[in-house]
């Protein structure tokens, strides 16, 4: 089973899932194989679940959760929260918003 | 080019030397020992020796270039093969739809910046031109987006009115996804299209490359085709998660698809480039080797001929004294 | 553009999906431990030159590199050693 971070929420995928196209948000992908669970942090991308029980997940950057540095995450989160409040243009706001989104996702990946 | 010129010159030098009557044999025997016969002989062998030296140097260069290409190929081949995993899911989902008929076509021709790599650049240009002919027609618009100096140099001759964007200096650093996606983004922002047709050389093995076309449709065309049950009718079977509307997802999907397909195409082409360069340099080294063999033969023959002549002179001189 | 219904905030601000996903990836790469971080950051060196053509003539080419990108995308947290190649 895999659990993928769709924009609509966490989505568990088992063999025989309905064919789906899901847009992914920054979050954790967990792959359960028997009793083993592997966790990866995905930046963003797409997942296609095909009718023949094959799921394709395409992402720009996927890293193992234990490669993430918690102190850098905290620093980034604080930095972008501050930037969001001081942003003036739409573009700046959007960039800061992405920053906050990604870092909170990273944060919850580490704590959760 | 340089090789061909040298080879022609090589023959020009070699022919008189290979003629049945060697120059040394017809030299006037009246000359004194210092400036006559020996000087003459030395000059003729000197020319061949110089030629041999330069051929040897060229062979060294082509051998080195072959080695460089081989090591670059090894590095890039793994990445090209891995990157195939990026477009395969898209093809599984949307299918490969080269025959969808649309108004605005954009042909993305991928070539290399540097030469000496066989025919891969002319292949992709030829394929692009054939495609251009195929998809253009009344009230249709077809434009070129060119990657690499070499395709630009060829297409500028007869299709420069149709060139929309040209991109070069892509391979200064090792290719990476970020770079290609920024480039893809730039193409998307600057051209209007219904279908993007990417032409590149797909790497099969070191000696075989397939000119390949990958098609990326605009979200509108994807929606139209899937609704009318056209060539991508299967898409309706999929549920769409996330996003407010189907159009939005398709827009994101099309953009992401383009950058992924471009990434693979650029890598495949770079891989083919190195492979082609490797085999081109291999045959150059072999040619240089053959030429060197011929020159060595000439050199030895000339040398032997002059020695024989000298011996004959000495012997006949001695026998004249005896008699 | 597709339908005019609600679009994600980043598209409303003029970004494309590619830009959005690159920014996300950049932020994730910046939060990695060493040595994974250096290795990942090496994968985002951008360098190419692009020229638009009008009426069969190329316009002045613009060079894309990280400095340019930082300006355009606001990637403030690209580390300096990446820019100075």
C-alpha cells in the first residue's frame, strides 16, 4: 500500500483502486511493504493510478525523511512566515505562501 | 573535413614517391657527396617523416576525443535511461498522439552545440523539415523552436521566417531537471501552441539512434479529444483528485508533461551525441592508422631504394677499380 | 488558459506549474542535511542562452543563469557558492 499526499488530503492506494489522476502537494509518501514502511518527502508532482493496479508517481524532488535537517526547517518556516506578513505584491505573497506551505509540510513530516 | 583535406594532400605527396622509378634512382650521379645525392634523399624522406608525424598527432587527438566522449557517454547514459521513467507514465495516461490534427504546431528541434558527431544533427533537422511539410497547410501555423547551434545553422538557410526561439549553451553544466524545466517554462510562455512536437535522437546503442517525435498537446486539445472520444478517450475513465476543475488539472499536467518530456529528450539527444562522436572519432583514428601504415611503407621503400642505389654505386666503383 | 474558475494562488500570481514545482523543490533541497544538500543543490545549476526571433532575425539573446533566475523567481535562498561557478 502507498499513502500519497494529494492536494485534497492523504490518499491510501491499494491494488484495484479506481483509476485516478491526483495532483500532489508537498508532503510525505509512505510505501508499506509487508511490515516495512519507507517514507519519502515529495516536493510536488502528480500521481496516476491506472486501472491495472499500477500507480505512477512523478515528482520533482523526493528525499528520505531522515535526510531533512530539522533546524533548517524551523529557520525556513520562521523566515517565510515573516515574509508573508511583509509581502506587498501578489507574486511576493505567493512565493512566501509556497515557502510557508512547504516548510510546514516538512515540519509535520518530521514531527508526525 | 580536416581529415579529408589531409588525406588528399597525403596522396599528392605519396604518389611520386610510390612511382616505379624512385626519384633517388634518377638523380644525376655527377653531384658531389655533400650537397647532391644525400641531400636529395634526406629531403624526400623528410617530407614523408613530417607527414607521418602530423598524422600521428591527429590520431592522438581523435583518440583522446573518443576517450572523452566515451566517459561522458557513460555518465549520461545512466541518466538518460533513468529519465525514461519520467515520460512513460504520461504516455500510459495520455497515450502517444502524433497524428492529432491541430492548427498551431510548434516543432521543437533538439540538436547539439558542437560538431564532429556524425549525422545526428542533420537527422533531427531532416525529420523536423519533413514534419513541417506534413503539418502545415492553409490556415495553419507551424513554428520552430531550436535547441543547439547546429540545427540553427542549418534551419537558418531556408526556414528562418518560421523560427520562433533558439536556445544554445545548454550543456555548459551537466544537464539537470531544473535547467530543462526553466527552459521548458520559457518556451511555454513565449509561444502559442495547440501541439508541441519535440524532435530528438533517441539513444538505442552506441551505434544506433532513432529520430523520435514526442507530442505534447495543449490542455484545450486534450480536453476536446477526450470528450469527443477521440484519440485519448481513455482519459475519461480516470477520476480527478485535487484542483477545482478538470481544466486546471489538465493545465498543470500539460505543463509538467512538457518539462518531463523535454528533460528526457534533451538527455537522450546528448547521449546520442556522445555516442555518435565516439564512433566518428573511432573511425577517424582508424583512418589515421591506415594512412600511417601507408606512409610508413612509402618511407621505408624510399629509404631502402636510396641505400640500394648507394650500394650499387660502391660495388660498381670497386669492380671498376679491380677490372 | 483553461477555464476561468478558481485557480490556485500561485497561478493567480502569474506563476506556471513548472515555476511552482521548481520553487517547492528548491525549498526542499535547501532543508536537507549535508552531504545530500550539496549534491541536490548541484542539480539546480541553470545556464543557457535564449533568443527570440522576429521576421527571420534573432533578437538579442538573453543569458539565463542563477543570478537571473533569482531575480525573476525570487529564489533568495539559493546559496552563494552556487552562483559563483
